[in-house]
């Protein structure tokens, strides 16, 4: 038989995580798609893998990453960032409109980002547009160009200069929601009240309270709740679909969940670092663990885990927001750059801690890292599940291994992360993007960067 008549890939005897169950199955792949799914598949294949003892899941769709091109590739670029994502089991990511310079708030800036990504990404990608003051007229052209939705900050995102991403004022937020509703898109929100956090930060600086615990105190949960409820009120007036990113508190999750129960089109995301670490970590590890909103105390972390167990968290995303190491070495905690370098650790942490240690079903884990982001952001049914006809975006996972993450194992550009030194309770053995092996635990990254833009 010629190669043309063979499967490209046959994975045999693995525990396959489907939408509603886990079954021992074989998976046949041809031309990047899952074309066979069943027991005892005996078709000839160019590559056959006996995956006995391994678990196969749909690749993670990381809906919240900052790869910082164009303009700030020295922080993180598509090549290094997508390498880390691929090694971590992410087969599709959605890149945020910041911190690239210029940010993705015009079609011209979007094209610059696409040019920077072309033939430099190991896995597939989509893009967010931005909602910022003075650019309401750019929302429709960005939609026509293929963004999945829009991101807005309700607190200052940081950075200096004219051509950077800025937070929304109330007028921009309200009018932007009206336009985004008319475009049938989603508005993703960083929900912290700028008047609250900026006044508290100014007071702390004036009084010389400049440590990690002082920083946490300037971004209290009430600032998150105020912003959430203000945005929900505007969404009720406009009918705009909302997605709240990196929610850090149980009360925040509850407010969003209650809005959904009232019939609002709203979803909630949290991040692995809010489930892995606490505010004490920020004191212990320093600014490599600085983020906004900050990590909370252990009780708050357990409230988030309870929300995960109860199905009140829609999706998990890394919020990979890297920077040069020097930007984490400021004289005081407030001046250090805020952002977690975590692209490579999301799947291994969430599966290991969530399933292996806490017993959350793999079907629920897969829903949060794959199924829900695919459906929410228009990537389903091509992505998000292991099913006939879907893209062969697959992770092979060993649930019976542990390891301690070392700096040398990281693929992102600057080798700092709060996950270094932490124990992981499963291992990513191989990752396939549309049937192409992009990562193997023994040989490392593949050589081909054939990730494509998904409109």
C-alpha cells in the first residue's frame, strides 16, 4: 500500500478523555484530522504508537497569553512563547492585544502581529482585539479581520509611552459593549477598580509600605467585586457577552455565576497560579510571583478549588505574561513588572493537582482547558474535543509520574517562573498539533513551526 492510503498516525490502547467519559480507545489520524476512533483499529499507519498506560486528552486552548510581538519580542515572542505552550500541552492559544507595541487596537496593528507570527508558531493561534478609549470605530474592522473578541482593562495595565494599551473609562466601556453586542462578539475584562487600587497604591508608596504584602493590600477583593458588578450592570443594559479573565476570589466567581443564572451571557476564567499559590508565595518567591489581581490567602485559594469542583469555573487560562528578569528585580515590589511566566505549566499543574490529587474527573478538567474555550471563542467543533472530524490536537499524559520543575526545562525566553522548584504530579509525554508531533518528552520540540492563524 502506498503512503497515500495509510493513516498518518495511529495511537493505540490509551485512556481517551471524551466529552462525557474516559474509554480505552485507538485514535486514527489523517491529514490533521481524527478520522477513526474505536477499539482494535488495525489500519496501516506511517506512525503507530502503543500508548498503553497513558491518557490522551484534547490539547489545551489557552485563551489568555501575552506574547508581546510586535515591538517587545525581547520580552517574549511567538517562537519562544509558542515553544513553551507546545511543551506544556497547549495546541491553540489566543494572544492578547497587549503588551505588543503597537497594541492590537487597529487592523494595521493586527497585521503587524500576524506578520510577526507567520511561520514562527509551533501551534495554532487566534487573536484578541482591544477596547481602548478613542478607538471605538476600530472595533468592527477588527471583527471583520477575524479577532475572536475584545479585551479591556478596568484598571491601568502599566507601561509608559504614547503607543501602549490603556484602561477604559466608563463611557468607552458602555459604548464599546453596545458595538460588541452588535458584532456578536465577546468582551473580556480585567476587572479591578482603578479608583480603588490606584488610591491605595499611592497611599502605600507615600508611607513607604513597599513590600509584597503591602502590594497585596492595595488590590483587595472589593476592588475586583466593584469592577465585576459595574461591568455586569453595563452588560445588562446592552446585552453584551462578557468573559471575566483571571478572577482571583470566590466572591468574584459567585457574582458572575449568579449573573449567568439570571440569564446573562457571561463566563469566568481563573488561572493555575491562583490555584497553586497564595499571597505568602509572593513574599517567599518575590516579584516572579507578582501579578494583578494578586494571589490571595489559602482560604481564598480553597474557595476557588471549590468553585472548580462545583463546575462554576468555565475555563482555565495561563495569563502567561513574561518579562525580562531584570524587570522583576526592582528596588520595591510596586516597581517590579507584574506578570506570571506560566505557559508551560498549566496542563501539568491542573491535571496533576486537580485530578491526581483532588479527584476532579478528567472530563471536567478537559472541559475547562479545552471544550469551553473552544465553544466560547468560536473554535468548536474543529477544536476542543476528541471526536471524529476534529483537529488531531492531542496530549499524551502519564498520570503515574512526578517531577520537580527545573529552570533548564523551560522553553520561554526568560527562565524565571514561580513554578520552578514545584512538584508536578503528572507528565506531558507528547503533544500533537493537527496530527504533527510538536513535542516529545524524550527528544524535545519538533523542528517545524507550522501553527496557523484561526479567524
